[in-house]
C-alpha cells in the first residue's frame, strides 16, 4: 500500500512546497523518484477471482501519479505520466475490455457485473477501490488545472450506478 503513502507525502509537499526547506524538498523528491522508478515501467497485476488486483493497481497508480504533478520538469516526468496512466487504466478492467483493446488493457480485475472480490469474499471496500484510489488523482488534476485523464475514470460510472448504489 505504499503508493497511497507516497501520494499523501507528495500531496502534502505540493501544498506546502513554498514553506519547505531545501533539504526536505530533496528528501521528498528522493522518495517520489524511488517509487516512480520502482513501478512506472512495471506491468500492472492481473487478478479477478479470490484476490482482485483492482486495489493494488489502484494504489500503485495513485503513488505513480504524484511524480509528474510535483516534478513536471523532471527528465522522466513523461515516463512517470505514462506509467500512472497505464496502472490507472488497468485498475478496473473487464475481460471484455481486454479482448477489445489488448494494447491498453493488459489485465482483468473485475467480474462482468463490475463487482470484485478479495480474500474470497465481496466487500464494499473492494467494490469501491477503483473509485476511491483513483479519485484523489482526479482531485489533484482539478486542483492543478490539468484535465482529468480518461484512464482515471475507466468504469467509474458503471461501478457507481450498477454496484455501489444498489449495495
């Protein structure tokens, strides 16, 4: 779950940047760069039954998203951006998505009815994982005046209306 922590650290630094001393800025940058390089070019994880990877892919995309926002001039910012978008797109994926576009969707994380399971049971925390873990990226996008990447919103409407509202 370290992606969530990296995002929170980066978001706090972004909000307080003008008040941070140079050493703290460099420490934040070191943490963010380490996480980015650990996962940005790695492949999202596959899993639907018993242990969905929706949650893991979502929190990894969240951690990867902070780098390009916090350090847009970094030489690897474009690579980091591509990484967080790939992980975000592969957070809420149906097998039909994967059949339709294998270049974009490389895993399957949801059942055909947009539900998911983790630890062999269905639980609201996992049903809303894609929305809750990618949502902060959308909020950061809006807060920085950037458009919300379409990869952040994959199947959010369907999950909300077909799964969470009835639940």
